[in-house]
C-alpha cells in the first residue's frame, strides 16, 4: 500500500472519472483505486478498478488526503496508459496481463476471474499498463 504520493506519467489520451472516496482511510495521488461494494472508491479489494487517483475535489491535490469515517470527498481518477513503478515486471511481461493487488502493487495474473490490465511496454523499474482496458482473466 502507498505511504506517499507517486508521480505517474500518462501516455496518450486519458479519461477522467469523477468519484467519491470511501471514508476511514488515507489516500495518495498516484494510487490505483477500485470500486468498493458501496460504489465508493477504495484502495484495495476485489471490485472493478476505476483508475489512478489524480486529484482531490476536482482540483490538483496536495498529494494526500485523510478521509474520516462517514466522509466521502469528491476525487478524480484517470483511466489510460500509464508508466507504473514496479519491481516485478520484465521485458518478457510485455503482452501479458497484470492484476492490481492494492493501490501500489501489481503482478502478473496467476489465475482466472481477476480484474487485470495489459502490459504494453517495459523499461527498468516501470511497466506501461493500460488502465483504460480492464479485462477479467480467464
């Protein structure tokens, strides 16, 4: 899980999605968020990924927001191609599917029924993942 904001480099067009954060957690810009069972955005879980957190309250944020229980602030997530920091990707992973573990962790898909994204390119320490193209692994 993220403990500080992460600068994410997007490549090409990005779709901005407005949503609301689930309460009782700390969120960081650059984290991958999912839809929780309530339809609110969360840092981890098994729901469909929404995208990468880019701003708070529809304006560029300050990198971090502490959300108290019972509060659901507005945010913007971005869905598109993004260079994501990862220590697990290699050149051999280009073309494979990656699943999202939490707001900061990805790994190659190990089984069926996981929400995942394709890996389009690799450079040392980063994978280019297409967060605009969610797939359920088979």
